[in-house]
């Protein structure tokens, strides 16, 4: 079920962030992303604690990305990592380029 849930959220035309509301890094990630010019419906935050299978979701994220921790940020079907990775990509100016590439697919 966790695999189906995660895979249904990760789509080539979206930026999807798996979070836990109590995690400080998960709070920082939306703060950064919400400052960027996303088209309506392109950005989605998914709380994994809203499901009863939180551990299974994190286990599958580890299989998929190599890390069990959240946030896990997906740009399209590619995981770019967690909060620190997101900040680094943004500071290098690459994040807006990736967002524009996804928007072009819509």
C-alpha cells in the first residue's frame, strides 16, 4: 500500500514533498518553496503522518531514494533529496530552472 501511495503522488508534472508536520526541516522546506512562482497545482505537500502506514512509507522512500528521512523532495519523478539539498539547489539557481522544465511539460 505504501508503494502505491508514494508512486501515485510522484508524477512527472509536479513537485511533491513528503513531510512530517512536526519536523523542523519539513517546516523549512515549504517556507522556501512557497516563495517560488509555481503554477496552480504544480506543488504538493504530502503529510506521511496522515496515514496509518507512516513507517512503511518511510521504508519505501528509503528503497526509492536511499534515505528514510523527510522531507523528501521530488521534482517530477526525480528525488532531489531533503531540505539541505533543496536549499543548495536553490542557492545555485538550479531550482527555478527545474520548475520551469516541469511547467513546460504541462
